[in-house]
C-alpha cells in the first residue's frame, strides 16, 4: 500500500513537470523565474560551501609547504649563527695578535715570544711551560711578561723549553713601587685566593706613604731581572704591620695566566725595532 502511494506521488510529479514544460512560453518563463527565486539561496549556500572546502584543502596543502620552508629557514639560521661566532672568534684573535704586536714594538728591551704549552698545579700556585729554551735565546732568571703585565720569571730552562715561576709563587720576589706615590716595596707571591685568582703582597711600604686601594703597582727596575715600569697589578687593601714600622698591601695581579697562550721572555739585548 505504501509503495503504491509513493508511485502515484512520483507519477503525479512527473506529469506536472511535463505539463509545465509544455505550457506557453510566457507561462514557462514565469515558472522558471519563480523556480530560480526559490532556489537562489540554496545555490548561494552550496557555492560558498564549495569555495570554503576548496580554500581549506589549499590551506592544508600550503601548511605542508610552510613546514618544509620553516625547516629550511631554521637550518639557514643555525648556519649563519655558527658563521657569526666563527667571525667573532677570528676578530677577537686578530685583536689579540695586534695587541701583542703593539706591545712588542713598544718595548725597549728585545723580547722572545713563546707559546704556553702546559700548565701545572703545585700546592697553592701554578707554573707554566714555554715552547722555547736556550736554543732560542731564553735564559734562566729572566722576566716573563705579557701585554697585561708581569707574569713571573723563568726558572728551569732546557734546550727547547722553559718553566716559569709565576708572580703568585711565594718564591717569586719583585722590587716594586706604587705608581701614584712612588713608594717602594717588595712584592711576594701569596698563592691564589678562594676564587682561584693569583694574589701577591707588597711589603715594606713606608708607614707614612699615602697608598690606597686601586693604586697601580709596577716594577721598579732595581735588581736587573725585571724591566722598569711593567705593571704588576692593583692594590686591593692596605694594612699596617704589627710592629707599626711598615705598611703592606694585598695586590691582585693584572696578568691572568689561564687566559694566556703567548707570553714574552725579556732578553738582555735592546729592541732595535721598538717605537720611539
């Protein structure tokens, strides 16, 4: 029964459609206009939906391309950062070499450039070994300096190496003076402090000398081992000895051996290339 009713409904719809198509032209046009007006909102909806689906599909395809592009850009950024670090290191090395050359040219006494090949720890202090010895003109008990200041003096020298007694070693003693006041004293190594930095002490400073923290301490030139006016370091604190006869000052040396790869050994000869 249900199938029969559906058949009749479809048959009626088909007959109605045939009759409408065979109506006169004016009636057909009016019908078509009504039909278009009725179906226009649905057509607009379906067109917008299709456009949205197409745009979504394009976006999904484009997202994959963006991921690939971002991956390439990330690789380029990593490469450029590595190149920047490399160029900064080269620039720093160039400045370091230029400073060493300028320092060498300023010295009146000839200097023997040496590379630091080893560092050893013994007790409170450290020593360093150089790659040159007697064959290159290095002698024992000669000053070892850097553009930053006094490093120490040569101790044991072989044919092709030299061990350096550093300024922080208690066995290293240097005749010195306070640059600002001209006060003399004797600098002796005192190992390293709690932070691991080398320290020294200037003793036998006149009790009335107006020395103070921050004053620069340089070599006096007395004794013939250390050239005059080489920077030793800066005063950290000043105290009076228990006897009240002299003052003493704790000094932080300027030259830090951990940062050095090249130092200079002072020679007895004059530097013929020095700048006037």
